[in-house]
C-alpha cells in the first residue's frame, strides 16, 4: 500500500511528526520532491531533530529511507545530516539514492545568492539553497544526474565545458562574479561519487518489487499545496511540485498505486517567506501565537526565520486538501490555541465587495480580505490527551467546524510535539 503525506497550505504544518508516527507501520519512506531548502522538525526518544533531506522515517531500524528521483539532491548536506543523527545515537539508517536523482551543485547555491542580491527588494524570499537554479538546469537539460557520475572522465569533462559556457556568460556580464572552472567542477563531482556510490540504486525497480511484495510505502512531501508552482501562490512558490500526484513521478511508481493521501493541516496558519497570506495577523497578537507555537516557537526549521502567523484559513486549507486529493486529514498544533478566549476562523474571502469560498489566483488573492467566524476557546491545556471524547467540548467543536469546512475527515489530531502525543479518531 502506498500512502502520501503532504501539506495543505504554505508548508510548516508538522508533516515531519506525522511521517515519523506513520513510519512506525511502514517499510519504506521516500522523499519525492524538493531539496534541503525546508526542514521537518521531529521529537522522539532520541531527542529533537531538524531533517532537511533525509526522510522522516530514519529513526526506525525496520525502515528503508529513499531519496527519490524528484529530489534536488545536495550530497554533502545529505551525508552531513546522516552523520549528525548517527553522532547522536541514532542507528545508521538504511539509505537508497535514486540513480536518476539530480545533484545540487555548489554553483546552484551561488546563483541563488547572486540572483536574490540582484533583485534586492523584489526578491522571491529564497532560502538560498540553490533550488530554483537547480530545477532551472534540470528542465533546461543541463543538470547532472547521479548516474552520470559513473561515465568516463572525457564524457564528464565535455559536459562540464558545455554547461559552464553559458554559466560564465551570466557570471561575467550579469553578476560580475568569478568564473567557473572545469577542473573544480570535475573534482567536486568525483567527491560526490565517492560519497554516494554505496547507496545508488534503481529506485523505480526497487519500488516495483516492494509493491508486488505488499510492502507499506510512505511518500513524504515537502512544503504544501500553496507553494506548488502550478497550483500555488505563483510566483512566490517553490520550484518542484508539492502535490501528492507528483509523488508517483518523483518516486517512479504508477499513479494508481497511491491509495491514501494524508494531508497535514495546521490548527492556525503560518508561512515562511513572501507571498499572499489572507488571514495573517500582526503585532502583539502574532508575537504571542508565534512564541507559543510549534515546539519552541514558530521559526523555520531550515532558516530559523520567524514565521508569519495567522488564524486558520478554511478557504486556503479546503483548496489545499482538494488539490492534494486528500483522503484524510491530520490536524496539528491544536494544543497551542488553549490560551485564547475566542478563536477566529477565516471562512471566506471578500474580493471587490463579493464574498467567495473558492481560493482564487494570485492577482485576485492580493485584493482578498478575510471574512471571520469566531468560535469560543477552551481555555485549558489539552496536551497529552489521547482520547477524542476527553477533549473539552469547545475544542471538539473547533475540530468539527474545521472538518465541516474542509469536507474531509480529520483522522489524526496532534496535541503536542512528540511522537505519541496524538489522538486517532
């Protein structure tokens, strides 16, 4: 059985925890898109971890963790991450890397930095991890696939020459930065080959066999629906598809094998980076929610940037669930809201004097004002409750209102950051 875990909105919904929890009953966990530009925070018996490339199932010794072909693979970051968890007492995970994955090169990171610098105030709020330049090269067919590391030296050098010809034009004339050299890039690729060689695998064939053997497979997405380049808040999006449907492509399995799509929805809203955010709140109200949020506050797992905060957005979340093909929802960080007397929910957008419940394209989103419905708070700490019926009545009403707005069953309610602080409905 293949299950996907994806985010409903801007990312930062708590997918890492849900993946970590569902990995307990899985055989294989796959990252299928994105790179080290976002992180999943996980708290378990080994401690607190921020993972960026490794799948969130690496803490179990019965699982195989896979870097799929859809991932932007930053090899030094991957191996640094493996070392970090092993140094903290986690058993060496079983890792496989797709021979069709493409590699983030050091110059991708530089081009990301140079472009953000050039754009200055009009920048896209990039994490400067090289992701946009990486995917640009992939689709311009000048990226380096893991399999190419095993070509002969002359073939590799010839390709490097071809690639840096156009890179150096930009470096010289647009960015006024030092030029790239063939030897440097060849040496980097050979270092990467040495590191990754023991893990390289035909992942698509491996998964085809695993499906025949009735293994339980988990596809782990990065970010959320609203960061998808097609269906998100373009252009303030990421450069790879964040949707469960892309899991089939980014892992190399047939689309009809994905039977279950668990979409992670936050009990309030948060976002890192620029872009439209209708239910955003500011000032003391936002500071208080940010301080109490997540575990240790709402700050990006990769960048440490303070997240932008807002009330639950039913319009964006319902759209995010629809576009993911959600079969069930995991509602997270509900425990954070226990301090509030009243909790607003954004149930519609007012655009040019008309109220809509449908999520619009970015040009209309810029004009949208939130329409709120206010629910009473429950004013108590619910952390550690594991039975739904034991939750305060107003807390259950809040969950049921969200469920009604989403039109999809809420199967999991997370009421604390650690692995087993969860209610299964």
